[in-house]
C-alpha cells in the first residue's frame, strides 16, 4: 500500500508523515532551495539542516558544494533517488535526495538524512512514492505563488517608471505584498546575448533566490534584459558588494547553465524608494555609454564610475541646440580631411593616456619623436595650449561627445 495516498492539510503534515515512514529527518525545498517544510523528527540532525531551518533556505556555501560535487546537476536530470555523500566542510551529513517533477520541470526536492543503517530498496521505493505525492502539494503552492508574482511584477514596473511620488506609499504597498524593505538599494540591469526564454527564466530565478551576497527583493525580465533591485547588506561597501554580485551572477550563468550575459550595469545606491526610477535610468545610461565607448568604458559597471560620461546626454542636447561649439576640434577635423591625417585620433589617444607621451606613442604604434611633432602641429593648428588643463579637458569632452553624437 502507498502510505502517502491520503489527504494532507499542509506540507508540514506531509513532511512528518514521510519522516515517520522512513524513520529519518526530512526537509522539503522548492526548486530554488528555499525551505517549504521540515519534519519534527527528534533524531540526529546535522549543521547544514539546522542552518536551513533557521534561515528558511539552504546556505549558499552548501548549494555551491552540491554543484561542485555534481549533486544538483544529477537532481535536475534524474527522477531516481540519489545518495549524497558527506561534505564535512559545510556541515552536510550523508543524505538521500530526490527531485519532485511535473512533466519536464523540477518543482522541488526531498532530502532525507541517512541514519546509522544503509537504506534498503524498500526505503528508496517509498521515497519515490513520497516525491510523486508531493507533486500536487507543490503545484497548489506554485499556483498561489504565481498569482502573487503577477501583482509584484506590476508593482516593480511602477517603481521603475516613477508611478509613486511618496516613499511612505511605496513602503505601505511593500507590506501589503509582503516584500521586504531594505535601507539601501540600487537598480541592476543585465543584458543577455539571446532573448530570455522560459527555461532561462527558471535558471535566473534559481540564482537570484539562492544568492546570499545581497538581497534581491524584486526583478523583471523583458526580452534580452533582466532588471532587478539589489539591496546590499550595508552602505559601507555597497558598491563593491554589487560589483561582486554582478561578476558572480554572470560567471554562474555561464558555468552552470552555459548562458552568456554580454553586459551588466547598476545605478547609484539610494535610501529612498522614490529614487528607484532614477537609479534605473542611471543603469540604462551606463549600458548606453558602454555601447558607444566600448574601449573607454569596458570595465565600467556603475553610474558613479562614468565620470564625465554622466553628462553626455545633457551636453549632446545642448550641442544640438547650438549652445556651444569647439573651434579647436573643428580646425583639427578640417586638417585631417584635407591632408588624410589623424590629428584628432592622436589628441584623443594622448588625453586617454593622461598626456603620457611614451604610453600614447605605444598605443598609436609610433615613435615618441613622431608623437611630439604631431602634438606640436595640434597646438599650432588648433591654437590650443596643451599645458593648460582647462583647455585640454574641454577638448577631450568635445572629442568624445562628437563620437557619441555619431553613434546616435
């Protein structure tokens, strides 16, 4: 007889029943390793299970170890129970694990601690019956979850587009939707090489729900883009924490799922949730500038790192209105056109390298004496003093702005 072929009022009741039948502690997780239910079994438990119950999710170090040992890849491709050997450095004892499937999708996992005696074939069969019985319970949970997620998605887009004007209204709505509120947050955007399909959405959700580097209370997917709200643990090292998260997320999507992310960027970190729209626009600006200046901004990820490029959209608008004009740059362009020269490129490279002659000559693949001659001609033709920082900065901005204008 199937001991699980009965009605259960809750997943907790079901976990206790599985524990009673198999005579061992049981935990049930969703597909993102968040704790759904656990048995009240009084026998031995290990540190990994204790930490999972306290934090309501599996510790990230345990998840990473299970990936390295090949356990999770097996669970994501196998419907049979698998034995998981002890991983002492993360406090994980011997376990038997099985995935809970609906068609080709994994809904969650059942983990059983293997006690003193090795499991019998009968116990393995009982665990398989438990996984089948758990499917309907998890599907009911998933339906309720999807309805809530639709409301949360709409709320996040309202935040990104400046729908709310009051911080208190936003906080109140967060409480209604049971969304945690954090003191500091920034909008992060990832651009994927391919359009994000449902299977990739599940993998994204998995990584965002299992990361413990920072909190991700909200995210949305739109074609090639993943946009999320990142909440660092403190403001002390917030920029560094978000950068570390960006690198880690891009690397894990590639290593675990072979999904390529072409770029990532984030806006400024703000305390007030009404500034989420501003942070979103800043993150978009970073991506736009990186596309226009891939060589200059290849390693830039944050709005704060953009420097003078922060102002380019505003400057370009004023330039198109005819509010300013750089005579030096126009003279150099005209000379280049008439003589098939490269004075504009030379001065741009020179200023890129902070007026360092040797580094500039190396970048242009010319002799330093040749560079010195070109710089002299630039000063003469453009009527500019290359020892005057004010003039150099103005010329540098206008050279870059001209490139940005041609890319639009």
